[in-house]
C-alpha cells in the first residue's frame, strides 16, 4: 500500500474503492518499472510518483465531476432520459499517462482516450492499461492533429 496515495486522496476529499486504489498502485508500479529504461516521469519512488503525478492528476476530480454532471444534465434535458451521448474526455500528449490514467480510474463511467505519438510511450501505456485492468480507456498512437474529432 502506498500510504501517501491514500492520505492524499483523503485530503482531496476523494472516495476511492479498494479496487481503484489497487489500479492506481499497479499503475505506479508500471511507471517505476518502465522509468528504469524510458524515463517517462521524474520520480524515484512510489511516494514521489503518487504525490507529484497521480495526486496532481486527481486534483482535477471535483472540477471534472461538475463538468460531467452539467454535460449529463444538458443531454437529459434534450431528450428526457439519462445522457444518451456518453461523456468522452481526451488526454492529448499522454506521455506517461497522467492525468488520463488516474482520472479514468476515478471516473469509471466516463470514456477516456489517451493520444500519444511516441511509440515507446504508447507501448508503456498499452502495457499499463492491460496490467491495471482499466476498461474505460482507449489508446490512440497518433499525432493529435491526425485524430478524428469525437
């Protein structure tokens, strides 16, 4: 267990399940492993990665909750049902996966797309998504300006 991840999440007012914490910890382990070869992010320890990257990403959760709620309310008002068009969020230039991966863990009902042009980073992201078991995220290995609008 990465203590700083748990303490920091509580300080941010986030309520995460044990499964979500497990996904975030697996993601951190993946970054640390790939960092040895690819230098994805500046972090030498799990705690440093949790504080400087994962928790920084999760700090956006309150604002995103509001945006998602407004989007869903607008769609409901248009057709009288719960959101017909799913909420989609893109992380352009995903690099090592922040903020996209931590946010996908925090928002399991939202669809996330990671867009990254560098092959080695795409290989890392693909591996991390498989190992964490995140299912609400897809990866596009492409330049941002070549991605079709969604």
